[in-house]
């Protein structure tokens, strides 16, 4: 039946009056495994990586068990490092623009000087809820 549909033949469905005591509907078993959960996890992983790269805090919110503070802090440090790299690239671009065009273009660092350069203070080893 599926081959006929793939070849362009349209399936025809009848109402119960046309069955005449028989039930001609068949189930197509395509033997496809359900990979939706795995695909969703992979999509989320890519999205979290993108958010981290863009400097958007995401702290792996899909994790089912409780997050340890250190895990969140590692994520925050990763975000700050990415932002710092982007800041340095922008600084270099400003220098090149100023040199080439005789301008005075500047860029300023925000996020409280990148959280005092990657959160240098010691953090307690505890859990969040």
C-alpha cells in the first residue's frame, strides 16, 4: 500500500457504510525509532552553546537534577571569557579604524569590568534550589 502512495496513487478512505462487514484499513509499520528526545537534547545543547558564545547566561537550565553552584559559576565564567574575547576584538577594530581613518572610535567594557575579570573571589561550595 505504501509503495502505491509513494508512486502517486492517492489513498481512498471510505465511511463505515462502504465496508460491507470488512475492515480494509491497514496500518503501515515504517519501523522508525523514536529519536525525538535525543534530537531535542542535541538541539538544546547547540542552543546553549550559542547563547554562551553570545554572552547570554543560560546555566544549562534543562538539567533535571539540582545545579551545583560551581556548575553555574563555570558557565558564568565561560560567558565572561567569551565576552572578553569579543571586547578585545572590538578594541582592536577601533584601533584599526582610528589608524586608517583618523577617527577617535572607542569601545567600553561593561558587565562590571567582566565581573572583576572572571569572578576572582572564592565562592562557597553549595547547591542552589
